[in-house]
């Protein structure tokens, strides 16, 4: 059960790792194929492509480290480093940290009139993760809550894995992300000292903006194909829609992010 729930939870980590760079590379990992061994090592590399929420920031590709390590109760999955606390046939609990979470952007990358804002940086976040086998139509669920220097976030996700063949797994999923007011304020708020009054080059920032807590809704499709026991290929497609608290920010141009990625991993 531990490996099954970890597989379903990790299948979306690739999306979160892409999203971590806008969350992004960033809420994430490719698939871990079920393996009953308590010790497993997988390493690889992927690339993700996404548009940006922020005004004037071009679409970019991001390298994605694909780490898939189990050693006893310790694990590294994508950018998550964690420790399994408990697992049975229905539930699995773990604690984790992700050193690179958030919507990183440099003020200089924004369009003219916004370039003199303070840079928004990635942050380390620490949290708890729970995997649930609903026992209904092979649907799995994951719940995670984490916090860091610039606020907190949570996620509820539902997954349904399909295995058309022994070496191919396909997992559609849906999720909702919650972002605290501190989190949205840091990444999407505008401090009064960033406005035109104090920074004349920010001619398009006439007023400050302090958003409330927000959320996003997402759909993902992730797949892994095992070429052989020690080599796997992965691919991912996703879409994320953000709430008005985020999209109403004067720094934000798009309320929808489209993302995709491919990669390969070697197990030993």
C-alpha cells in the first residue's frame, strides 16, 4: 500500500516540479512505478515548458531534476525530501520539505512600467502529506499542507491510474491548491513602496495591492513508459486556473497556465 500511494502521489510531482518554476520549477515528478523493495534509486532529467502568470514574462523551458530515491522510510521524490511516518492498506502519512517552492520572478523580466518591483524568490516549505486509497473505482487521493517564510499552501488531489499494458501507466488527475494571504501577498501583492509614488520607473503601478487568500484548480495527465526494468520515459500535460485574488493583481497577465514536459529516468 505504501508504494501504491506513493506512486499515485509522485505521479503528479513532475507537474509540481514544472509548476515550481512558476510555482515553478514549483505545487509537481514523474511516476514511480510500483516496487516492493524498501531501497530504490532512480535518477534522470526532464524539461518542462510553461507560460507565465506575470506580465511581459516570456514562455520558458525549465530543466527538471528527476530524483526517485527510497531508503527505508526516507525518500527523495523530485524536489521533495521526506520521511514516511505511517502506512497501512488505506492511509500513508509522511513529513516533507521542498527547498524550491513559489512563483519566482525578477522585476527586470516584467514589461516596462513594472520592472522596478522587488524580486519574488522561491522559498523552502515544510509540511505533511497524506495518501488515501478511497477503495472506490480505483481512485486515490492525496492531501498536503506546507508552510514557509512567505506563507502557506495546501493541496487536495484525486487520481485514477490506468495500466493499458504491463510497462505503461497513465494517470489523469484533478486538484485544488490553496494559497494563504501571506503567500499571495508576497508573490502577487504590490507594496506601497513599489508604486510609482516611490519608484517613478513603475509608471503602471499607481496603487498598492494586498490580495486575500486564493486558490487554483488544475487538471493533469501524466504517463510513464518502461522501456526496460531500469529505463523509463515520462510525459506530462497540465492546465491550471487561478482565482481572482491572484489574477486581479496588477502584476498578473494570465489567469491560466498551460504546461507540458518530457523526461527520462534510470533506475539502479
